[in-house]
C-alpha cells in the first residue's frame, strides 16, 4: 500500500498509524445502524455551499493564514446522536475515513501528512523578502480581539472535489478533495471577530493579492497529491460527521518555500530551520537521528513517532508569549521597586 506525494515519490504506508484509543470496524452492527439512521443532528447552512471552479496550487509564491489542526495531539471525533468514536494519533483522518467505508480505499482517501491539516482563512503575497518578513513579525502584536480558537468546535459533513485544472508543474489536473465546514452561529461569530486581526496581519505584511476565503467556502483539504478513484458521494459522512478543534492561528510559508530557503542557506554555509517537530535530512530523522527505514520520507518517523510540520512565521501563541513576557517583566520591576523601598 503506497501513496504519492507532490514530488512524485512513493511512500511506505505499511505502518499502521493506530489511534490511541483503538479502532472500530466498519462492519460493527451498532455503527451500521447508526449510519443508516436519518435522525442525526445537522446544522442549517447560513450560506449555501458552492464549490469554486478550481483552486490554484501556489506552492512557491503564496503565504497563508491558517487555523492549524492537531489531530495527533487533539484528536478528531466522529459523532451523531447514536454513536461516537475518537481518533487520535498518527493517521487519525485515515482511520476515520477507513471506518466510513467497507473497502481499504477509504483508509487511503487522505494523502495529506499528519502535520499539514489546516483550515485556510487567507492566501496572500508580499514583496517583503522572507527573512525580513519573519523579523517583522517577531515583534508583531495586535490590539484586535483574538478569539479563543481552541474552544471553537468545527464540524464537517460534506466532501467535495475541486478541479485541479489550474494547478502547476507535476500536479496539474490532480483534483483536490476537501471537507467543507458546516456553518453554525458560532462559526459565523468567529469569522466576523477574526477580521480585525486579519486586517492587522495584512497591514504588517504589506500584503498584495489578499485572497480572503468566503465563510461558505471554508474547508480542510484532505487529498491533493494524486487523483482518487473513490466515489466520495458514496461515503456516508453526513450520517457520521467529523468534529475537531484547531490549536491556533498561524501565518505559514509553503513547504516548498521552506525547502528552497534551507537549500540556499546550506549552500551559503548558514543554517535555516523551516520545520517544526522533525523532518528528514540526508536520509536521517532529525529527531531521533536514526536512518529512515522506508524508502522515502512520509511526514513522520516510524522509530520515534514524531512528525513534520512547517514552522509558522507567526502564530497567536506568539501573542500569549509576548503578554506573558511583559507580565513577567512588570512583576520583576515591581519586585525590584519593593526591594529598593526597603
């Protein structure tokens, strides 16, 4: 069993990325009864779903503002009125879709790596050089209200295909499979509340080609590197919707941008780290320093269990870190002042 990544390489998927609290077979009678039931709870969309004609795969020029999913740490939940199952750990999305189908193809539906699931809010370009942009955002703070992102529940019950006719390079004509976000009053309230922060990011980055994703187009891409023969209409996701939380809001470059910057820095004798977690360099995992057993890197290390993600240019965690630092400095100043008075 193997799948292709965007560079055309093949990856070993024989590793069973088992959720921490186990699996439930798709032939479980309780689950099958639940999937057949029509009494599941649904949200009424506030805006009609209308998938765009195509999604441009700008993996060398665009930055994105994302809500980062963390299925390995935070897990995802399949739930309806009669049944629920959590999937947590490596391959959580693969196990979820494997549960919904009676064939092995369901498990192979997702080809996005574990550290790359996200919900994009904005795509943009900027004329500011990458190193300068990162320096610029090291001191970035926003007075805009930042919603409590980890508390917000996202829910998806609709799959769709976005044609890949406008994609570039070797991915041309490879379609996207996406999971649409069900719209609820909470999602609408969040979408409105986050706009001030997004506008501050836009000004700080001196962004051009600012492409704000409409609220009724919010989605998580689950497949983008190879076309699938699976009939997504036959996957009963409406009967067992998926629920998840996002960890934070991030500004990210693409993996391709990070790799190019790393290679440039290495040729110049400098160091540049574009990844968080672990990645592979010269066939070795940079976490456990062991040789990768499979032929190619698949986004995680089988031996240490850690996985790769792109290090953000900035995230809402940085706001918290900045505030914590200011509070610590203020506390030290108060303590010093008190000692001087004594």
